[in-house]
C-alpha cells in the first residue's frame, strides 16, 4: 500500500482559497485493490481544492481510458471515461461518525487527506453494468469469430426448444375442457 501514499493531499500548510492538484492512475493503482472491477487504465485526475476555515470542497475531474472486458465476446477493450464528482470535507472535534457519500468529517488535528479510496470508488462505480465493445469502445466491434460461434450456438438452442415444445399426447385431452 506504499504506492497509494502519493494519492494524499497535505492541506495543513495551504492557505485559504483554491488549490489544484494532478494525479495519474495506471495498472499499479488498480493492483492495490484485490477486488477491483477495473484492472487497468490510463487516467488523469485533476482535483480542485477550495479551502475554507472549517471545511474544504474538492472537485474531481477524472478523464482517460479504463480497460473493460466485453460481456458479449469477452475481449478486453479501452473505454473512455469522463467523471466529475464533488466531496465536502468538514473539520470538527465532535463525533467523527457523520461521514456520508458527499461529506467527509475529519478531526481538526488531521493534516492530510487520502483520496485513493475516493478515486477507486468513483472509477469503479462509473463502469457500466453491461460492457460491450461496440457501445463503450471507440470504433471497436465485437470479435466476428466469437459472434459467429455464439450465433451457431443460439441456432442449435432454438432447435432444441422447438423439439421440447411438442406437447405430450397425454395432455391433449385437457385442451378440450371448457371453463364456465
């Protein structure tokens, strides 16, 4: 997890006002998370931190590509990503269990903010539920060999369904029952 240390923002020495930070995300970032949906990518993160007396507002803009696997042909393909998120950080000496999706509560004694977990969540949540080369990829189509094989399997499956739809002659007598 030493690799993730570079995704920390030391805010204690910053003056009030707006501050910009930039980070790069690649395969090494995703390797730090064992169960990540995204395994590889080339992303650029721009963070605008607006520091105020008792809080900070962080605007995230994440752009680049992530490597996804097509749910149809199982090929890996690069998918463009453009994510914009906002997080509010409040400073307090009170109960620190108030964290929500958009608001993070830190002690007034903290001096840096670790954004690695936030970046991981933003990227993985933005991945579509259904990935398809031709829909999320840029001028990419599914592998034609795999599609041909899938169409062949679908045709044989339809034939099996048609033969299974023939009714059992023992049920023929029930078709003549009339309902009142």
